[in-house]
C-alpha cells in the first residue's frame, strides 16, 4: 500500500508487448512507471523475474476403524521453478533520494528458451510474473508493483523424430453381418499429412474406403482430444484428468459396395494451445480419434493416435500477423535459437530515464552477486545461483561434531588387572583367571572307567 505520496504512487509496469505475451527466448523490455508527490529516501529499487509451476489438488479418503468410518482429505502438491532473477535497476549501494516527479525506470530481461508455455487449469498452473519493489527508509517499508506476462513456447523441431512423417490409421477387414450372416470385408484408411500440426490451421483428412459389403458406414467421426496429466511430490502421485474435446468432425454415410477416396478439412479452434515440453510435473497430450459406426448388428470401431499441436517456429510472421491468433501472440517475430543474441532483431520500445534532476548515489544494473543489503521478499523464496538438484527422501543436515575434550587433554583412566598375581594382557585381558593344576607334577592320571 502506498501512503502520503511515497513509493509507487499511481505506479504500473509497462511492457513493450501490448498484450504482455512473449515467445520463449524473446528479449523483454519495459519500464517501471510511477509518480512521487514528495521526495523519498530509499536504498534500492529491484525487479524480480519469476517463473514457476504449481500442482495442487485434494482427495477425500474414508477409513473404517473399530466399526467407525472416518473421512479425511489428502492434499497433493508439486512445485517447479524455471527462473528466479533479481535485478537492481536503481540504487543498491547506499542511501539514495528520488525527487517529487514522474519517474520511468527501464529494464530488460531475456526470457529463457527451454521453459514451458503459460498454463492455467484447476489442478495446476504455470505462471510468469515481474515484481518491482522499492526499499524505503523513511519510514522503513517496502512498496510492490506486480505484473504477470504470458509465454508462448514454439515446438522444438529437433525433438520430434518420426512425428513429422504422415500419420495413417488402418481399419482392415472389418467383419460385417448382413441378413444372411455372411461376412464381407471393409477396408478403410485415414491419413493426415503429418502428426505435427500448427495451431489454428486446417487439417486435410484423407479417407480411402473400399466397402465390398452390403452394409453401409453410417457415420465416421473425427475428434481431437486434449488430456492433462499432473504429478505431485508431496506425496508422490500421478493424476490424469478426463479428456477434453477440442474439435469434432462427422461425415457420412458411405454406401455399400463403394470404393472411393474422400478429403475433408478439420479447422482447429483459434486458441493458443500450451506446449509443456519443459515441465516435469505437468503434461498435455493431444489425441486424434477416429470412430466408425456401421448399420445392422455391427459394433462400432474406434482407434486413435497421438499428435502434436503447437506453434511451428517456421511459421511465416506475415501470416501470423493476419491470422485470427494474432491477438494472442507477440508482435515480435519468433526468436531464432541459433541467433547469438538470443532474439530476433527489431525495434524495441523503451522510455528513456531522465537523470538530470535526481539525487542518487548510483544508477544502473548490477549483478546479483553484488547486491548489497538487499533482501528478497519472503514470497519469492531464496535466490539460488542455479537450480538445486532434485532429491528424494530425507537428507540429514550437516552437523559438526566437536570432541568433548580439548586436543591433548583427553583423560586416561588406569585399567587395573582383575587379579593381582596375573599380568594383564593389554590387548585382550583373559576372561577367567588362570588356576594351577590340581594334580601333582609327574603323576599319571588313571581313568576310572574301563576302555571301550
């Protein structure tokens, strides 16, 4: 909360992409814009860039103990972090002062390439946000500005393998039953040009039919379904949500004694579908399903195959700008991973900062290792230098065990022999005392029993 004209009064975070949507690998530019009605004393203005995934769900469980049924809820949770970067954009080396005027502080951030798309469902979500916070000194408090942005991750063509080849589903020798119970074959083939499909496009479906029977195909149904899978680590579990139908196309009938080839177009919806390839706790799978319904006493036949739907990096920028998806995509071209700069060249919107009337100790961007006297807000968590390795189970803390006595002062307790007349073997003392021979020396021992 901003009080008495201090901090981020009428503040906002302005991004160069008007829809706050960025490609993975794109350079982000923006400004922290705010107004001061009186001078403020502060130590630093920092910006935190955070990308994380969260899976949360609950399940009810009932137990019967001694004839009494009890109910309890089990909470499942899984987290994953993709980046957590803090950047000091103003101050950071001591006490600084900002005059009473309108301020606009620029910043830039390189969105990583290997991150998943933004995603939001009831069971889990992937969010990306920018948070600017000012460390005020008089009074000592912190003012925050926060803004979420969306990430669209194009398909990585290097990981597709055989998925780029044409897709074919075969329904061979489907046995039918006519009124004389004679069985005749039907051959039906469904072909797609590729198992990798660009979102928002039309899919040409080719169907080759050889129906030599007297039974007609009443209907052929084509569906594209989306299926989500969620994984948690506390406790460990995996949950697959019910399938969602994205688009459906129904054709038919196809008469008996027919040999023909059909081509039908299926239009994908104008929505940005997520690419969760870089996420390990959530998956999204797209399925192409074909269902055939025949007349008479014949059962329906169904088959499906996995496909990939997303934004192809080879898409023409001019076509994207004119498509119905343009309002959901960034204005900049798709970044080229082979570009040494990491982003596609082009004009960037950046409001210059006026430093003529400001009294500050230091202006500019400094590295995370040199942030002085700056503590990350508790909701951001610690700032690791790199992503810690994933470990399963309990890890004992590192505890330094100190000896109970100082070096060289360990007391030695004298060990007395158990029997005064017997010398002590310092290695292994005898467990029982040594007794003398009960028989006189040289006397022969005669056994009392006769030999066997």
